[in-house]
C-alpha cells in the first residue's frame, strides 16, 4: 500500500519561502534604518509573496492564460507603483 502524501511538495516549498520572506523583510528594513534600497527590496519581497500566494494557494498557476497574465501584470504593477510612490513622494 502506497502512502498518500498529505500536501504537495510545491505547497510546502511555497510555505517555507513565505515564512523566510516574512522574517527577512523586517530584518532587512530594521538593519538599514530606512534606506531607500532596502525599502525597494522589501516591497519586491512583498510583491513576490503576493505572487506566490496567488499562484499556489489560489490556484492561479493552472488558470487560463489571460487570467494568469492579468495577475502577473498586477504583481509587477503593484511593485512598480509602490516603489515609485515611495521613492518619489
């Protein structure tokens, strides 16, 4: 009798990446004391976290190409807009 895997490997890897990103983000921002480069990196980490949650926990990885494309563009646009607002305002 074959053992049934409870969670897919991709979900476990995604969860580990999200946990690490949740730890690294605040550490990075605390070490730099408000530096612009660190803030842009933290915003990038946040955008990657949004993408991972959408793809792996909301099943957008297997969505029709148009829906996934809109989501991917949203993730990039989110990072660009937030970075622009932070840097230029």
